[in-house]
C-alpha cells in the first residue's frame, strides 16, 4: 500500500494517522495548531465540521493509507 496525502478541509487538515493497538490516532492541523484525536471518538465530536471532514475519509483512515508508517517507508526510499 502507498501513502496518500489526505484531502484538505476548509478549516481542518488531516496530516497523518497513527495506528495504535485498539484505535487510530489522528493528527490534525487547525489554524496552524496541531491537535490529536482518537478515531473511536470521532462520532462523538461536538464540532460537526470536523466530524464530517474526518468521517468523509473513513475508508482511507481505516485502511491506513494516511498512516505515518507508510510515509516513513516512502520517505526512507527517497533519502
């Protein structure tokens, strides 16, 4: 599988994901600030725009195409 750049939302930008034992960590930029979220908690987010943005990428997030491990593999081949 090859790493893909996540699509950009209006206010949010998913930078990458990180697989954990029972969850997926989401690294998100909002107004230039880094925030981390748990994939398990996305359905409970109060910010509808953020929730809709993340859920719109559900397939890619769960498949792992935005995972930092894939990015590391790809960048490793460049350097």
